[in-house]
């Protein structure tokens, strides 16, 4: 299934049915009085977060979603039937924005979360409601209300605790294969990752976290080079970013420090808050560096990179150093969760 993480749709709730103006007519009953029923409610449009869906592909081509109108009221106190609501199932992590106002209507972060996107119109009143001591034969009734209509932007931001950054072929996919059960494509050419991959890293029976691998960034992504910035939104919910740097590129002319700093620059261009997230440096492919050169090259890379929260030396291909990174991430996430836990309110 093709990964689609954004779409625009139009939703139209149903109109309410009209109220009826009717009078009771039965044999031997003179002047039976008003008996016009109310119109039925129009159908609403409702979004529900569904963890079994992981893409917005259903909304890429089905752009219009219209609920049915309510039935009109009839005589003999017959009320019109209300229309059924229509349910739009969306991936957990979908942000729904009103295009015209720019207002965020919903951020679906929990499975089963439900939000009304467009409310159906109320049914009109029949003349039964207008009867009074001074108006015994009311002929007035009201039309049904129009349903709401909206143009919406759907944007999927995957829910992950940890995000991977790096140039193409830095080893991000290899790393996520090493620490989780995810099996993204790995090959010796750029941009083998074309859409975000999620992997669950299980530290113990009770502890785990989710890691996200996005397509590699290159210098000039802000201007659309490579795959551009289109997938960086998937890192906005993460608690920590892991910046993988290839310390042993195939091309000797490539400077790992320059490439690493170019990624940081692109990150800052895209989103200042993303740039300010905790960022750890993972120096990868250390197995390709002669043992006597490792210490000096790692020190030079860390010094040239500049400010960094933590750094690790790993070899994703054989798992060397990866478990230490996993345990450090778990400790960091537990500290973050404790910080955000609110104390129980006093009874």
C-alpha cells in the first residue's frame, strides 16, 4: 500500500428535513387540529482514530464526503427519519485543520478517539408546535437547518518516541533493523527509504519504545533537493532525535563533519522547535575504520560537530554499541515521562 501522509478533503453534513404543516382529518372528527410532524436531523460527519490504518491513501482520491439529508415531517404526527452519520476512519496521529480558517480541529492521538467534523442540520418544526389558545389552526412550520460544510487538510504525523536523522546511506535503516523487528529496505544506493518506517524496540517485557526512520536529508532540502522536508513532520512528536553520521564514507572526498552540520542546518530551517529537541550523535560504521585511527577520528568528528547532548560510537551492521544506545534512550524516555506526570490532586 502506498504511504500517503497528507490530503485535502471536503465534507458536507446533511440538511435537516423540513417540518410539515398538516391538519387532522378523520371521519366524525371536526376540526381535528394541527398534526404536522418535525423534520429529521441531517447526518453528521465524524472522524475516528483507528490504529489499524497507517496511511491517508483512502482520502487521496475520495475527496468529497457527503452525509444524507433528514426526511421531512408528515401529517398524522409523523416525524421525519434522521439520517445516519458517516464515519471517516483515520490513522492515529492525524492532524485535521480547517483550510479556510487555519484552525486545528483535531489531533487524533489515541485509538478510538472520536471528533465531529461537521454537524448535521436540525430538523424543522411542524405546525404541531405552534398551536396555542389564540392560534388553533397554525399554518406555519419551519424548514430544516443546513448542515455544516468544510474544506479540511489532513496531515499524518506518526507517533514515535525517537526519530532518526541522517544523510542517505548513513545507516539509519540498518540501525532500526538492528534494534527492532522492523525490516526496512537496505541497499548500497541513496534514498532506499522512501517513506517513514516505524519499529518497536523492546527493552524488556514491560519496557519498549517506538522509533521512526525517515528518508535521508541532504543539503538543500529546504529548496526541494532530494525528497525535501516533506517527512520531517513525522519527527515533531518525538522526545529525542538520533543523528546518525557515517564516519567512513565510500568517497574519501566526503567530509562527515560537513555533512552532519548540513543536516543540522536543514533541521533549523524547517522548524526551530525540532532543532531544539534533545539530539544525540550516533557515529556509525566504526567497523570500517582501522582500530588505531578510531579514537582520533571520533574525537575530531565530535569536536567539529559542535554542541551535542550525547554521542555514541556504533556499528549498526553487527550491532556493536546499539544496545547501549537503546538502554540510554529508555532511561531518557522514563525521565521525560516522570517530568510530565502530574501529581494526583488532593481529595
